[in-house]
C-alpha cells in the first residue's frame, strides 16, 4: 500500500470561507521545493532514543531520486527538531512511518508583509546582495503519515497525520522579520473512504508570552467533516499589547481506513492571510 501526500502553501489577503473554497496553489507560478519520502521499501532506525536514520530495507543502495529526497528530509529535520522529535515519539509508540512530504517556500518581504516568490523571479531572488539577504524568509510545511501496526476489530488501520509548519524568520521586536498579521488556516483532507475519528488536536508556539499557544484563544477548530479538518490559527504580531506572532504549529488528526494496495493521497494546506 502506497500513501502520497500533497502539500500546498497559499498566501492570501482575503479570508477563506470553507474547505471546498480553498484556492489551489499553482505550482508553476511560485518558487517551491517539494520532497516526498515513501517508507514502503525503507527501514527507519531510532538512534539513541532521540533521532532516527533511514536505510534501504534490502541493504541495497537507494536510487538517486530516493536518496536525494532522504538527504533533503534529513537536512530539513536538522533545522526543525520538533518534527524529528514528533516522528521519534510516534515510532516509539509502535506506529509505522508510511510517508513524509515537505514543501519549502522561499519568501520575500514586500510592502510590509512576506509574500511568495514567483518562479519567474528566481534569478533575482538568488542574487547575493545585502538588500536581498535582509528581505528573505522561508516557510516550511511538513506532513508525516503513520499507520498502526495492527488492524482494529473492524479490519481497519488507524492512520495518524501530522502537519507541521514553521517560519524560519520571526522576531519579537518588530520590523521586517515579522510574518503578516491576521488569522491563518491549516487543513488536512483524507481519501473519501477514510473516516476521521474526531480526536484531532493542535499545538502552536509563539514569540510572545505565553509562548505555548492557548486552545480556543490562539487556535481553534474552524470546520470539518468525515474526510477533512480545518483549524484557524492566530498570527498577529502587530496587535498592541496582545501580539501573537506564530513561530510554528502542529496539527494532528486520526483516521480509520481499510488496507489497500492502491495509491491514496492525504492533502495538507496552509493559508496565510494579512490585512490590507
């Protein structure tokens, strides 16, 4: 059975009304780097109880595409230790890692907010000068899918999906390192044959006290059904005396699904909004 995840990072200056109206990211328009590692033919080893390593399960050398994705994943995890810690925690809980996908989206500070970089501007973006360096940022979106090692009494696997997002640049003192003000949205959708168990939960970290986000105040369940869940998350560094500048977040949800040999997809979206 092969799982695939599709990730989209959508920046918008308008609010999103419902999951069905979620705009699709045009992958050809914006500069993005996508990687996915499927673990059907890979072994995962926990190292010293805190980190993990990946190897081919038959002892052979990985093909070039898989090796490139694994190298990119391990490099990105070295910069997002919370994601690796979460994966190790699930592995220690006897959950099988099925797939990890992540998207890195370069950002550029323009007109008092971070915005996407158009693919047509790639040459200009990578020019190494002081002006460019001071304006650059990045947002990374991970999705990891775990599968229970045993079937339940109804012959279904339990799938746990974790979507993690992180800004690489933010500051509690203001200025151009701020992400934009507003309420953002994170969404997961699963195959229509799966059933969400409704024991989803979210966590978030901020650059302002309280550093740990408060459920119902900083983030809340906004919409959902059997095959999708959407949370709203506060990201407002400008509100006087109540600044809530998001640093990172994680949305975890659980689904029940029948074993299958066909390709099935789980989608993760992050929508970043700002006021105009």
